[in-house]
C-alpha cells in the first residue's frame, strides 16, 4: 500500500502524530510519504492508495494553510482519504475536513481526532493515550 500524508502543524503536535503514523504504516510494510502543506503541490500529489490529511483547529476552523490546500486539490476523483484533526477544545473539525474533501469527489475511509491540552503527564500537548489511537487508526486504513 502507498500512502501520502499531508499535514500542517504549528506547535509540533500534528507533526508528532503523522510521524508516528508513518512509522506504524511502514511497520506494516507500506510506503508512506509525508509532506507539510508548503512542501507539496495540491495540483499534483504523488499517486497513492490512500491520502491522509492532518490539520489542527485554529480560530474555530480548520487551519487556513490546510483549508486552502484541500480547496486547491485537483484530479482526486474517487481517491480514498483519511483525516486527522488536533484541537484544544472538545469540538473537532473533522466534519469540515470531510466536507472539503468530499467536494473533490474523494471517498473517506477513516478519521481520528486528538485533543491537545493540559494534563498531569503531558503538559500542553497531546493527551495521554494518543499513541494507541494512532495504532487503531493505522489498522483502519
């Protein structure tokens, strides 16, 4: 299986998530390429079996760089996608990401969100147990 992972991260939580996901996918024997939004062209992404998009919530929306990237995707008809959202509030933005990608005639296969916040073991970072959520997500895709 070939995966293309496109992400945007301000504080490094999203980057940690996609790097861990890449490792899990490679352990399964898959090829997983990772790009930050400014390293990839939404009009000519590499071919893949599944495209994964990861973005934080910011200003009560999907982060603007990723939102723009998804709006500018081309030639994605019938391609499979999975989405990841990191957020500080209890509300995630997976539905907004799904809507943007569905407008490109893509087919969703999985989604996961990660709340970021203060807890005794992590400080202002990913909440405890996030690695297990990545493992479950990797198995779905």
